[in-house]
């Protein structure tokens, strides 16, 4: 029986616990096949352009990693994760600027989601083999405690809404393909910070330079 380890997100005294199985090896079955890609792309083209990935995941009854891996390469880039890769990618998020506002999204097994308006959570140096701690607004905002060993895939998405604005997000997934935490740099209809957009592009480039989590074709 695999050990269960808990990922915690704490906000304003409220702690949300999300349990995931130990290990960081992803299952290729969590990647979109040709039929999945057709459904995902039709959803975004015809129904809800720019929708956050949890929405089509629920509507199409597909695990969220199939949503993000089913998008065209111009809209999604992902890599298989490890502790070292997790650290590398989150360090790029640290450069978005701790004073800037973003949204954090967490889910429980893909069925329930919480969105926390937040400033950018900045990494605090972890002990070896420990959880990584991110704190927003010093000690006054959202606290995130994440075990990188439970992250199997990391995806960045850049989705254009009907009004021409973009949803930009970096999503960290567990081995079951469900979201652990998403860091939303911009959302259509909400205020944007140029530094956050520039930082998101650096994070996108860092993920794109790594081996792909799933084969994505046009």
C-alpha cells in the first residue's frame, strides 16, 4: 500500500489538506489521445475559449492532465516533474514579484476547487527532502506547503478568451493527473501586472526547454 502524504494550503487560519499517493512517476494513460484532443480543442473553440482547465475537465469527464496535454503546443507546454525540476520551475515563479497579485487554485481529486486571491508566494529555503514552503505577503497571506515528490507533471497554459485577453497559468499535477496547485498569472477581465506576464513567459520558456510530459502534435 502506497504511503499517503498530505499537501497543505493555509489561508487566513483555514487549512485545506489534499492527499495524494507517494511517488512521482506519471502514467502515460494520463496524456490525451487523438479523440481526447479533438474534444478538448472543440470545447475551447466552440464553448468556452479561455476557460480554466478544471472547467473542461469536469464538463468532458477527463482528468485534467488530459485537458492540458490535449491543447495545441502554442497554448500548452508541459514536462514530467522531479524534485529538481519542481525547484527549477518554482524559482522562476519567485521572479514574478512578491508584491504582485495572482490567483492560487487548489483542488481535491478534481471535483472541488478553491481559488485564493493572493500575492505571488515566494519560496522559503526548505530542509533537505522536506516540503517546500511558499509564503505570500510575508506571513500575512496564503501559505503553501508542497512535497515535490508528489508532483508528476508541470504544465503552463496560455489560453485566449473571446475578449482577446489571456488566461496564463502554471499548474502542478499529482500522479493521479489531478491538480495540486495552479498559479494563475492573469485571468480575462482582471487587472494584469506586466512583471507577472514577463515572469510567466520565463516560466513557460523554462518548461518548454525540458523534455515533454506528453507527446503533443498539431
